[in-house]
């Protein structure tokens, strides 16, 4: 029987079980409103959920090594995912517990109202920040140090081709992957953060300016932004960096890249800031401030900005992730952060060939996934925190 | 078996705030016979809308009915299944919301929305329902009943939309209609048409209704019985006439007494005195369309000039011209005999300081991210140059002036204040500039009557103490009666009549002033009947227009 038939059977079975379960619950509880008014779709959802959960548990306990001696990669990756999920959940829970019992009354209150996702996000961001700041102390080896042992498998188990000196293995020319990941946090995250800040300062202030002044200034800025946005951003930044590389190199090129990405991304921030600002400038309190004779800086930074923080903050989280991915993508293409500096995007690119071994050698294939995972984890964490901040500032409940 | 159509007993309703359930309605009974109209009245936050919705067995998100029973025609609505309720709502129970403009779907023609309920409930076919809609539109005296259904909501006026919504509620001939402040957002002259139309159609089909409002005079016209609510509790309930002539509870009496606030008349200003503000022959335009035509009036020191008119008459535009937000095409504004630059950007700091404004919506007039101390402190610092301790003391003084204890309020955000308190903060911000002249733009129209009266008394006291001059923009003639010294009546951007208040309220009037004056609902339950009779019952809208010509 093919996989499709199994899927159809699972869906049909869930539907039947859902209907029967609802019927049984109605009879057993004497037609309680919860069961009486439950649509069939909801009952089906419950049944399907239970079935998938059971399937996941069964899959988790499958042997990791097949009878033929080949590793069962699917099961191994699944186990890692489950371990990671629960590991982080427990860590986040403990972190929140810690926050609830330590610190000032205000910080304790903050932690009491914090959802677990936000605690996870903050924990991950703290870990990344500490790693980035103390990279020189934490990393066992230098980021450009080359060892004789190339292509060591992660895990540190000599029986599987690992080496305890290099817990996450080495890359194709023999550099320690753990050290490079740690230094990569410094390079990639630091540069992305700086870029995003510049983009926000630029786009935000110009956007508010356009919203407040309107007229020809608004037209000029908006049309300029339209022109910049009309060109596909990755290709545009590739082009500009190539042009810039004619004048500068090394560290100068990195600065040029930061500025180029900041300008290109500030167009998105400009659009948002202008739209948000337009809704705020029509408010009576802005009119009152104008009639008082307040100047433009006061209007923008004291009256408009405090009311625009919620949407800007949400955009900051997203924009940070996009900038971060752009830098990784540029590095992947060979134009971003230059070797020998470690960068997660470059690491994914350099080691991407190993992904081909995923079917039979999951340990070897996980090498490029480490850097990719580092990117993904930070992206998820930042978004969790931003969601939470948004919810708090907009006063949304549930 | 009782003969009640709606029987609500011991209703308790709770709302969720910050993880806890706070009571909104604390054990209220409500019974309604067939064909009877019950008026629910109370301040905002009294729970009238919540109680009204509960009569449908419905509550808003984050609200739950925690106790009591709701029976509609013997059916227990709280225990009824979702399917059973679906059969009742729209067909036997209908709801008319406060803002018809927000309740109609702007993407569909009126008739499509009208016929939806009857067709869905299987009461009528689409063609029958369309024919019926035309009959209802005729009954509600909508112009061109045959064609109006094919318009989109934005193509008809607010008053017409509210009547179309009533027609829609009637489409299935329900036994019960809940009217949730259907005329609150309308002008007085439009309000009359809607009130008369609702009353007639409810009478004709013998429909029971719950009429929710905060306006006593309106409820006097509409309801057979009135129930007064205060903070989720019932204060009293009685027949309308009995309630009006003989209220039992102190709270009810205070509601009734609100409109009695009157200031003593002031002596007329010396004829040769220079007016504080003089508007001279102002013609102003938005784009190419003139919205003000040759508007002139003077405001003398220590006096209040009320500018009245319907929405769209140019009252607020006049205020924008005086403040300099909209430079006029012709004419000029004088402050103390000196011409002001027409654009506010060209005015000096001192000229800006002299003219202050208080806004209608205190919610949008105060920056929600700033504390009260910052909001009031800014003009103190900006104009007076006070800093640190001196500034704090001045702000505290201003808060005392508006009757709010400084200690408690300095660090609060506007969202932590009630509507009346926010409006007081708006007043304090204007006072902080130490102006000569304040424009009050509909400052009381978003407030409950008791609160509004407090604001009016405060403004009157401040005027006496500080010799302030007010320009008071309003559409509410009761407010004009209580606070104005002089009245300017505006229509379509022109001043139709102006003069001292006592003269203005005595005949002979300009026909438009007469129409405005006679449209203000009075507490007399027979007022609407008499008025319609007087104006000729055929079509009140037409009658109004004829009077104009």
C-alpha cells in the first residue's frame, strides 16, 4: 500500500473516531453544551491530533540503527528535534522560574506574566549575546586556526569518526567548527544588529518627517524609496557591493556592506514609519502641539515616536531577521563577510556538500545544519520576544 | 405560564480584566410584554448595552453571563443550543446598532443586506423580500423607496442609513428589536426623523423593543416604561410618565435635574470695548470649494459665544481658521484689535499662547504615551520657561484648579482616567498657557450628562475667576442655554443669525433657528407627537425643508 493510501486511511479513521467520540461524550455527559455544540470538524481535529501524537511517540522509539547496520537517519534527526524542543522548553521554564524568584519587584512581576515562548526567546538571545561578546574567551581555538585533522564528524565519539578535542568536528580544511560557530555569533549577529539599527534610524526618521511635513518633501522621499524598492534587493546589494569592492577591501568592504544593506532595508522601514506616522499626525494632540508652536524634532521624537513604538518594534524583530539572512545569503554567495572571518552563512555554503550524506550518515550531514540551526534558532527567538512585546504594548489579552 | 415576551431574572454578567472576572451587571430583572417598549437609561459604563445584548442571549467577547435566566417567549436562551439561537436571532429578535455606518457592509447594496435575513431564515423569497423592503422604506419615509435599496451605504446620509437599518431589523417582522443608542450619533434635526420613524413602525407591527439611550428626553418620547441603571444595578423602574413626573431615587432625580444648570446673565459689554477676538468677513475653502462665506462675529472679554449648527455647517472650520490651521481666502482675525497672521506658523509664540483649544474627543487630544504631569507640564515649560520644582508646583496648582488631586494624578497615563477627567486634563493644558481666549469644540458632547454638567460648571467658574473668553462650538442647544452669553447660528458655512442669548431664545426666529430649537427633544412625553402634528405628519423631512423656504 502506498503512502497516499495510508494518509487517506488516517484521515478517514480520524473522522470516524471523532464522530464516535463526540457521540459517546454526548451520551455519557447527558448532552453537555460543550459536546452538544461541537462541530464535527473540531471533533475530527481532536482525533487527528491524538493519532499524530501516537504516531510521533511510536516513531521516536524506533531503533536508530537498522538491521543491516546502516543508521536510520530519519529517526535520529527526529529524536534530536524532540530532545531540542523539550530541552529548550525545560530550560525556558527554569529560566522563567529563576526570573520570578530573583531581581526587583518589577522584574519579578514581568517574569510572572511572561509566556514560556518569550522566556525561551530571551534566554536564547542572552546566550547569543554572551557568546558574541565573550567569543574570544569561550572559543577553544581561533577562528582561522587550521588543524591537520580535516573532516572530523561531530559528536566527539572516536568509534563514529569523531575526536573529543573537536566536539562539533572540523571543516573540510581542518578548522574547529565549534570555535567558528562562536566567532560567527560575533560577526554575523553583531553586524546584523548594527545594520538594522542604522536602517531604523534612517528609515524611521525620514518616514516620520515625510508624514509630518507632507507636500513636496513627502513626494520626493516616497518616490526615491519607490525607485529603490523597485530593484530586487538581493541583486541590488550584490551589484552595489561589487561596485564598492573596486574602492575598498577587507574591513572597509564590510562597512560598505553594512551601509548598503542598511540603506536598502531602510526603504521598508520608511514605508512603515510613514504609514504609522500618517495615522498619528492627524490626532488632535499633534494639532495641539503644532498650535503650541513646537518644532519638528519635538513633534517627531516626543509626540509621534512614543506612539509608534509598538509597530516599529515588531518590524525591528522581523527586519533584524531579514538583515541577518541577507548577510548570510551574501556570505553564502561569497560577497558578505570575507574569509577567514567566521560567518554562519559562509559556513553553510562551505559545508553544504555534506548534506548529501544525510540518508546514511546523519552525523556527518549535520555539519552544515549546525550553522543553519544557529541562524534559525535566533530568528525564532527574536520573533517570540517581539510578539510578546507587541502583545504587552498593545494591551492585547489572550 | 406568564404572558411575558422577555423574562430575565437575576441576571449577573461579568467581564474579564487582567485574568479576573469583574461584575458588570449585578442581579437585574427585566420583563417585557408583547408590543411594549422598555427604555434602558444610564451613564456610560452602567451596563445598558450589555444588558440589552443579554436579552438576545448574547454577550461580547471577554464577557460572560454568570447567573440568572433569560427566557424569550418561554424559550430558555441561555440553555438553548447554538442552532436554536441561530433560528431565533435575526428572525424573531433583531438588533439595531448605534452606528449604522459601521454596521452595514460597505461592499454590498442596502437591498442585498436587507433581504439576506428573510431569505436565509426561509421567511420570504428574494423577490418577496425586495417588495417588502420597498414597503418598509416607504413606511420609514425614506426618499425614493423604490431606488434607495440599490444604493451602497456610503451613498445615503446617516439618518437615512439608520432608518434603513431599522427597516432591515423589521425584515422578518421580529417580536423583539433591541435599539442600542440609534440616534446618538445624529444631528438634532435628523434625530427627529429617525425617532418618529422608529416609533411609528414599532407601533404598527406591535413589536416589543428595548431602547437603550443616555438621553432622557429621547427615552421620554419612545418608551412605555423606563429602567434606570447605575453601575450594573437597577436604580428604579416605572411607567414613563410616572417616572418623569415623580422620580423616587436620588440618582434619578439628579439625572432629571442636570439640565437645570443656568448661569446668571452678564451685563452687556461696553459698545466701544475692543473685542478679544474679532472674526471679520472670513471666507475659507478646502481646495476649491468654499466652506465658509463671509463669517463675522466678535467675542468680548469674559464672555462666551456659542456657535451652533448641524454637522457640516462650518462651526469647526471657523475654529480652524481662528487657530490658523486653515488660512482663510478672504477676511482676517483680530486679537485685541491687532490682526493675527493667518497661518499659525507665522504667529509669534505669544500670539499662539493667547488662543488655546479644548477638543471634543479627549481620547485623541491627549498623547496616550505621556503622563498627566508631562502633558500639562509641557506648555508650562514651553511658554512660561519654568523648570524643575517651579514647573511641578505650577502643574499641581493647575490640577487643583480643575478639581483633581495632584498627588494621585501626576504620574498617571490618560488611559487610566475616566472620560470626564480626561476632558478636565484638556482644560488644564489650555489653562497652562495662560490664554485670553479658549475655543471649546464640542467639549461635552462625548460625555454623560452628569459629567458634562460638571465640565460646564468648571468652565463657568474658570471664566469668572480668570476673565477668559470662550468660543463654544456645540450642536446641543441645552448646553447653549446653560452657558452662552451670545449665540451665533451657522448653516452651510454662513452665519444665519447672531445676538445675545435672551434675544435668540425669544421669537421671532430665523426659520432655521426655529427648526433647530424645536428639534431639541424635551422631557414631555407628548413632545414628539405634538411637534409632528405641528409640522404636518406627512413627511417630517419635507416639512422641515418647506419651513426653510
